[in-house]
């Protein structure tokens, strides 16, 4: 029970950071939680559906960076493709595409490559996008 409370506390802090656009805190904290599946579970089951653009960005960033078993990531693919196609936040689209590359999804949908190519022109994610693009070219 203590673990569950700690996860909930950290998720709430991450949500607050996303809502206030404290991306430095988020980037640092995500690196600390990548091995714990509870965070990716929250991101996929709840976070990506949040009405706040920044919380959705947080959620997809967690999915991108987390260690997710291949069979669990397979369950996420269609939803991530939908986010790439339809989310109004470009960072949700970019991070959705990045997650495919980070999780080594072999043959890529042309939309993934196109989305990453678009991300190379965004100053906030340009370098990340270039690195991912080099992995699929």
C-alpha cells in the first residue's frame, strides 16, 4: 500500500509540473521512474486522455522513456498512432512517434517517420528528433 501511495504522490507532482510547464523537473523525474511499470500504466490508462495538453504530453513522454515489455507496448500501438494523427498538441504527436523508435518497433509506419521529420524543425525537440530519425534511416 505504501508503494501505491508513493506512486500516486509522484504522479500528482508530475501532473502539477506539467500543468505549470516545469519541464526540467519532469525530464529529471521521468528518468527516475522508467523502470516502474505503474507509471507507464497510469500514462496509458489515464494520462493520455487528460483534457490538459501538457498532461497528455507528460503521459506520452513517460511511455516513450519507460521500460515497457514488448507485449504491453504492442497493446499501446494503435492508440499511439491515433494520438499522432489526431491530437492537437504537436508534442503529444512527436512523443508518440518517438516512443515507437525508443521501443525498437522495427518496421515503421510512414506516419512515424513523417512525424519525427516534422519534429526536427521544432526547437524544443529538434535534437531528440534527429537522434531518433538517425535510428530509422
